[in-house]
C-alpha cells in the first residue's frame, strides 16, 4: 500500500488540476502562464543543448549526431519564437491552446536531447562526449522539473522522454555500469515526480489563496464604497467614481454634479420612526437611479443628502436633467399606506464652467444648494460666481463680528413702545447696531444671518441681553425692556442660564424683561423651546410673539405658550397692501388680545393717521418712527426723564 502512495498522490493532484470549477480554471491559466514567463531561461537552455550536441557531433564526426543536432536546433529556435510570440495574457487564446503548443515543443526537445545522449552511448563515441551528453540530458530533465512544476504533466513528461532513450540503450548494451545507469535513470523519475508534485501543490494552493484573498479584498472594497441603507455608492464610492470620470473626460464633454438635500426629512424620522425614514431614503435612491443617466454615479452622500454625478453635453442638458430629478423627488411617496410629500432642494455645478477639480465642483454645488435652501427650499439653484463672492463676504463678516464683540464695537439702541391711550413709554425694544471703524454702519440683516449660520448668535444674543438689562436697570420700574431672541439661541444648551446671568449681573427684576420670539421658532416642535419658555416664565420673564401674521401663524402657539403680548407686523400697518383687509386683520387680532388679556403692539407706525387707525382697531401699544427712531441709551434715558419732568407724552396722540 505504501508503495502505491506516491502514485495515488499524483493521481489526486492531477484530478484536482482537471476540475472545471472557476477557481481551478483561473489557477490553471496562472500556472500555464508560468511556462511562458521566462523565455530567457528557455533560450539559455536551448543554446546550451545546441552547443553540447554540436560539440558531440564535431568531436565524434558521427553523421547521426550531426542530423540530431540540426533537428534539435530547429526545435529549439521554434520553441523560443513561440515563447516570444504567444502571450498568456491574450484572452483570444484558450489555456488548452497555449498548453498544447508548449507541450509539442517541450516534448520534442526533451526526446531529441535524450536521443542524442543514447546515440552517443550506442555508437561509443568516447567517454568525454558520452559524459557530456548524459550530464546534459540528466541536468535538463532535473532542471525542467523545477521550471515547469506549475504543469507537472509537462515537467514529468519531459523528464520521462529524456530518460527513456538512455534507459533503453543502457539496457541494450547490458554491461554492469550501464545497467546501473539505467536503474539510476529509472529511479530519477519517481524521485523528481515527488518533488515536482510537492512544488506544484504549494504553488497551486498559494495561487488559490491569493485568488480567495483577492475576491475578499474586492468584496471589502465594494462594501466600503456602498451605502448599507440604499445600496448606492457612499462618499468613498463617489470619490472613486469622480476620479475615474475626471480622468476619462473628453475635451468636448462636461461633468455635472447635482447635490440634493431632502427638505424637513427629520420630521419623518421623528414622527414616523427611523425604519420609515430608511424606506423613504431607499425610495429616493431608486427614483434617482431610474431618472439618472446609466453612466452617472448616484450616491448617498450622508444623512438625507444625495449626489448625482455624470457627463452631460452642455448646460441645457444639465438643466433638463435637474428638472427631471426634481420632479421625480417631488412626487408623493406612499409608505405603509401613508402618503408622504418630501420636497428637495438641489444645487448644481458644472465642470469645467464652475470648477476644474472634483473639490471645486463639490464646493460650488454645495454653495448652490445653500442658496436653494435660503431662497425658500424645494427648488433647484445653479452655481454662479456671485455665490463665491457672497461666501467670502460672509466669512469676512464672521471674522470681523467676532472681533467686534471682543473689542466692544457693537452698540445697543432702544426704540420706544408707547401706550396708545396715554402716549407714555411703556417699553424699549433693544436693537443691536454695528458701526464698523472702516465700513461704517452695517445693517443687522447683513450680520445677524451670518451670526446665526456660524453659531455666533448665541454669544451675540447673550451680550445684547446683558447690555439691555444693564441699561433698563437705570430706568423707572414701570418701564420694561424687550429683547429679540433667535430660534438658534433659544434651542442652544444652557440658553435659559444666559438670560438668568444677564438679569442677575444687571440687578434687573425678571418681570421687567420681555423676550420677543418669532413664529419660525415653532416650526419644529422642539421640547427645548417649551422648557426654555416655561423655566423663564416661572421666574416672571414675559414673552411676546413678534411679526404675527407673516409666518406660520397658528392660534395653537398662543394657547400653548405663555405669551403676554402680540406684535402685529408692520406690513399690516404701513405696507403697500394696507387696506380694508389689513384693517380687518388688525381688528381681529386686537379683539383676540382683548379677550385673552394680551397687549397688542402695532409696529411700523409712521403717521398720525396710522396711529388713530390701530388705536381705533383696539391695539393698545404702538411702535414706529412716528414716536421715535431707535436711540442710544443716554437718549432713551433723556426721553424717560423728559416724560417725568413735563408729565407729557413722548408724542402727541391727537
């Protein structure tokens, strides 16, 4: 049994080699490639064989050896030409074709080498020539087993064909040395077969392991570039695809990047849960994949943001594609019977018009998306150069605003809110002013939005409250101070603490502070807002609903939150559309305030006629240029002092 073990092992190896599964096929191709990878070693062996046989023919003078030398030379040259001319990387040639071509040359060459050695022994041409040819044949057979171990059938076939002629002639001569030579040659075959098959097994297993590792690595690369929720490319996949498309871009082509952001998607997750949110994202991904060109890369950039990136002929085609994408996303979704309408804002940038690199293209598309959101959402905005200038302007304002807060370059002005019945000042509204040392006065609508975008509004808002409280602490106790708060400031952690600190440092009673908030604060049902208002209201701080009627007006806000004052927006008092309808609205709001025991402030009063109108409508307080513009703190104090001295109202209310 032990005797047959090497042969059984060989059979198993050959059986594995003949398997037709894909892995074995790829491994076999790789192993066949090893036969052609070193044509130099093939040429060196050919030269050595030709030279040895030529010397044997020349020294011996035997015609048979000369003919055999010429045949060997022809075969050797043909083999070198075939090795140089055939490429294992040529997909047009099958593995079997490459193998057969090599086998013909290899077997022919091996047999002739062995035949020349056998002829030398048979003709008894002399010990030196016989030793040369036997050594040449034996070394060739042993060396070829190492070189062609990747295809053991070929390697052992060559060794066998080299040895058979020598064994036959040695046995034919029959002397003891030659019989021993024949036995050595016979034993050489299984010995080299064992070594060759072991090398082949190691080689094949190594290649198979490399194939498996390569497949796993490719799978990991795919997973690393794929979003797990939608199956689209993720940020890494997008970057990879962008680089490929940029490198393959033709001179007459353009690239377009469409950056989408779903509007108010957070509400879907908060109200319906994250599983529904994931299904919405998956549906958005499917719609984008359907409407986008086949060559485009559709990716989920993160959260509720998607990017479509691909080649377009020109701007007109990109505008058409943007319109199709937007229309597709705006179609209602139906998830578990729920009808959902998910809007989207889109920013678009083109290469090379809007940038010559991937980074520039993404930055400009992001800028365009920002403008689409600022301009009201649910729209598409294409990048233009003014957006970059606006961005640079905002960054400049941000840096200068930080410096202005530190250097105390900002000022607080106060505009009186007057009792329409008596004409006396009841409240001052604190308004921030920025007098830039080089640029002059900057309007609040220039720097307040920048402060909100950058988070500076929290620091700025706390500073305004502190300064206003300090000024109000010097006024009569019946006069209150009103401060506008940004929604971002209210929702920031520790917002109420900043207000409390301002009151404590100024020594101002909480009941003398009014915080004005706009209706946009309540668009998102945020528990932080409710907690903030309840905490300060319990201290005695009052709240006013500012710009009522211009935003998401809802009586539910008035019922739910502790408002003591409603401010009617100036557009109903002095705007271009003032008329019977606006008068009716003011009457309705004033009546509402009367029923709920709330003060109603009419903003934007500029003429005595407007004052009479809002007073007759039922408004209790008024604010506007008719009474006074916003003034510095010392002038506010002078107005109050004048009222006390003269016992006359700030402005006649005839």
